[in-house]
C-alpha cells in the first residue's frame, strides 16, 4: 500500500476538542495490504504566548502500541480517523497551536 504520498516515518497531525484545541501526532510505521500502521507521538511545546496558547511539534516519546487505519484522500491529501471524533492529516512540518493547560483542559 505504500505510495509516493505516504512513507514510513511520515508524521500526521490531528486537532480536536470542544471549547479548546488539542493536538495529537501520529507516525506511520508500516503498511498492510489495506491499512497504514501508525503509533502515537507525544507533543512538545516549542513556544507559548504566556497565557492561553502553546505552539507544539511532535515530541520524543513514541508509543509502542501499533494501530492501523485506512488512508483516505481528500483534495489529494492523505488522512485517517484515529478515533470516532477526529481526523488526522499529513503534518506540514510547522508548529501547531493548541489551548494551553488551564484554559479548557
């Protein structure tokens, strides 16, 4: 299933939340015939506005539990549903904004 759009090592990001924004990161670790295999990656704060927002990137911790998901393409961008309430797309490499702890978490 590996193709030019997604390779082992690619990072996916997912923003979700109600009354707050949470960011989750995932890393592609392989493929089966029908699915992409991925693991969770923690977030690392790289900047903060000192109050309600943090800029985050993928952290150093990589989860051990391997999950799988079917890749779907919208507007030519690969993505998948890591759970029932969120959608992950290929990360663009730039820090993402999430709600800081204490402001909705």
